């Protein structure tokens, strides 16, 4: 996810580099033919690309809004995951009283929830959601998730089994069990919403039609500007075309927020923040941790992107 405000121009225009090169060659060829081969009778009124450009602008605005809605919905779902993780950890730490055996079970469930966040992040990006979880899971948990294709679902099921164990041992009552089970259900609902965004393809015909209209607009533009600007129509066509191409590219990138690209919803960064918060909550439960005064942390520098 891009985090730095001052994004380099090389990154921005690198997305449309090929299109701009082709536009520059095309508009230069049109000027050369118009100037040296007596092709001056071919001209298109400026109102034609003006009307077409207005129509394309409206379509691109609608498409960009729809793409951003998908990206924002993904961010809302991960915001709900953050809240539910904090709630679930608070419930574990406050509902279950302190004790050596109880503390071990609480640590296991909190660490498993951290693993669930990282696993879901990789799962949504078509990566292996079972990798790099050894620091958070026991050997039995790793063996259990290996039996299932969907690692986040397997981890959520393990949380449910431990929740049942808490109830059978009498460490929580039935009302607390229902409250914690509702939180686990919230994780599944958020995961299902993310998978719906991931697996629902943006209408391909809609994208193709707009792309064809943009290309048609660019093809007409040199014939309308050459009578008024001459050779200056080349940079003008490049500048106008770049605006349309950039908006189109922006919509394409935003419409798929789980593709492991800089424009993704920052699921890994969010998972790290969840890990930080949950481990802090867990440490506060341990005896003696509040005796030490934590040192003031320096403010970190801006990061260009975090996936």
C-alpha cells in the first residue's frame, strides 16, 4: 500500500509509459503527414473530441467510484477485523481468571488469532496461508491446519474448540461463551466479505468498452488540434491522453484490493498492528510487566509502501 504522500513521478507515469510512447509516435506521424504530404484537407472539428471527451469523463468517473467502493469496502472489513481481534483478546483476558494453566491457554488463543490475521492476508492474495506461522502456533495447530485447504477457516475452528474447552472446564460461563462465539462469527463474516470482493470479477465488458472509447478519443485528438497548434499538438495530445490513461489505470488498480500490489488494502501492515496491540494486551496480563517504565519511542520516517 502506498503510504508516502510525495509519490515519485517515475512511479506514476511508469504505469502508462507504453501508452504515452505510442501516442507520441502516432501524433508525430499525423503532423508529419499533414505537413509534408499535403494532407491538410483532413480535419475534424474540435467539438467532436470535446463531446466525446465529456462522455468518457463521466464514464471514467463512474468507474473510478465503483472501483474505490470496492477498495473502501475491503478497508472497512479489515477495520472490523482489527476491532474484533481486540475485542476477542479482551474477552479472553478478562473472562478467564488468572492461573498457570489458564494463562498458557490464553496465550495460545491470542497467538493463534495473530496467526489468523497473517494467514488471511496471504490467503486473499492467493499465497500460501500456512507459511511463516511457526512463531505463533504450536506443532499440533500446524498439523491441524495442514489437513485443510483454507488455513484461516482451520484456525477459526481451532479457536472454537478451545472456546468449548474453556466452557467445559468451567473457566467461562454460558453467557461469556456466547459472546466470544459471536466474536468468532464476526471473523468469519469479515473473511467472507473479503473473499466476495476477491472472487467477484469487475465486469470485463464495461472496462473494455471504456478503454476502446479512450483509444478512439486519442486517435481523433491530433486531427482536431493540428490546425490550431501545429507541432505543439504533439505535447498537447500527450498531456490530455495521459490524464485519461491515468484515471483508467487508477480504477483498474483500485478495483482489486487483494492483488499484492502497492495499491492494495494494506493487510500485512494492519496485521502487524494487530500483533502489536494483542501482544501488548497479553503482556499487561503477566505479573511484573508494569514495573518497568517503557522508553519513549522515536517517531519513524515515512515509508513508501508496505504490503
